[in-house]
C-alpha cells in the first residue's frame, strides 16, 4: 500500500473539513457530530481530550471520537504536511448575519471556532506526537523516561507528517539498543562484553521487535533490521501473534520478513553451537594455562554441553551477549584461559557471526561489518 495514501486522504479530508468548519463554526465539543437515523450505526460522541484542549487553540484535530484543540504554529513549524495543509487560503469568517448562531465567545462555556482536521491516527499516538511538537523541547532532547509506545508514535507520525527531526530522534533511540556497529557494551566493562547492551529496556525486547522491524521498513532504516530480526527469531510461536500497540491494535511482520526468520533461525542456532565447539576445541593450550586439572575439566564439560545442545539450549543471539560466558563454569577457568584464549576466541567468533547477519536474513545493509572486517 502506498504509505502516503492515508496522508493524502487526511489532507484532502482536512482541507474540505477546514473549509466546512470555518463556515459552520459550531462548538464541536458540546454536541454529537450527527444524530443517527434508521439502522445507521450510532456515531461516537465527540469528547475533548483531557490533555490537549486549549480554549484559545487555533486548530482542532479529531482522532476517532477525541478532539485535540491545539495551536497551528508548532504544527506548521515542524511538519511539512501541516504547513502545506494550513497554507491553503481559508474561506472568510461568516458575516454578522451568521454570527449569532455560529460564533461564540470565550468564557461563555463554549469556545471560539477554528478549523477542524480529521486524522486517521490513534488518539494515543497523536498524544505522543503532540507532546513532542506542541509542548516543545522533546523534539530536540528525548527524555530519559521515553517509552517504546512514544518512540513508535514519533516515528510513525513523524514519517507521515514529515517531521524529520522526530523520526531521527526515534530511530536514534532504537539504535542505542539495536546498534549497527560492533561495539562491546561499555556497561559494565568486561572481557566478555558483547555488542548487545544488557540495559536494553524490557519494552524493547520480545514482540516489540516486530514493531521495530516494521518501523525500519517504513523509514528504510535497514541498519536496524539484522538485530531486530534476530530478536524476532527468539519469539518461537509468538512470532505470528504480532505486536499489540498502545491502542490495542495488533501489527504483524510482513510475510517476507516472517519467512526470513523461519529460514534463518535453524542456521543461526547451528552456527552458534559450531562457534562454541570451535572455541573450546583445543583449549586449554599447553604452556599458557596455569589452571591445571580444573581448566581441563571445565573445558571438557563446556565441549560436552555444546555437543549435546538442542535448539532449546541455545539462543540465536547468544554469541552477542555475555551471559553464557559469565557462567560458573567459565569462572573456574584460570585467568590465562579466560583472558588470552577464550576472550580472544569468543571475540573472533562474535565478529564472524555479527558480520554474517545481513546475509543470514538476505539483507543489504550498507556499512555493516566494515568496522570489524
Ligand atoms: Zn587455564
């Protein structure tokens, strides 16, 4: 589907609604939009939004049955789409003969009339969007308590209404936890640190990866796809259940991306097991190990574990996180084995695994792997 189709529809609706409402000038929040008749479904009664209703606002955005009365200025300032929409000349305000029924005054319990635009976005998404644009500040400096719901709204609506800075901020946030460069997690520093950060928020894990894949597709941000699809491969049967958005609607992976996960999962698990077997194959190395029998026993058990490993025992992203390497078993190794043998070997296998990810998912990601060839 053409991603701009809904925008064009909204703009078309917005233009016509703006003209209509500027001439009718009814206080829209005080009465139902239309009385139902016969078997027609009962239209939802419009309600003012609790957070975004300014009596002196200059535009009313309607999402489902919620009205948001805000100011045109910030919308036009940040959004090319709203700027174009509001640039169209509006019909003149009705003359005195119509004023008694169509114009109201502030303080009367009603509000002054202004243009109305119907939007197809959910009220929840629109609130996140308005918090960034109308309240100001957020668009330049994302707050530390940012939720994934907000990030999704920023990217979806920012892309739709051409607020480039908002899209960029949302993608930047996602890239902190789904990086495209092989950089060991600095917190906490350690010899086992992998490129997947341990502080990846809970709302960026699990089925949220489905939404991240779709956001990456929407914005042509291919660099997010390898790790997001890798996270999707961990979902098991839940991968077909989709991701539930804040408004309760569910989005799914596109069939091509679903197929990519099915095709890659088994091969990824196999490559993880092979990598670990190679890592432990020849260790400990005579001359460098000073752990004696305890290292010999530890390596024996590590090799045994991966020889009998099943898919349930191995995570597709296991090489990129440090949990496995922090086990009690590896902690019994001598410092020589841990630092000079295992860490170097693990890092080498990690880089190979990392660099292979785009190919595993049949992706073309410009620049992937160039920092660790
Ligand atoms: Zn040793």
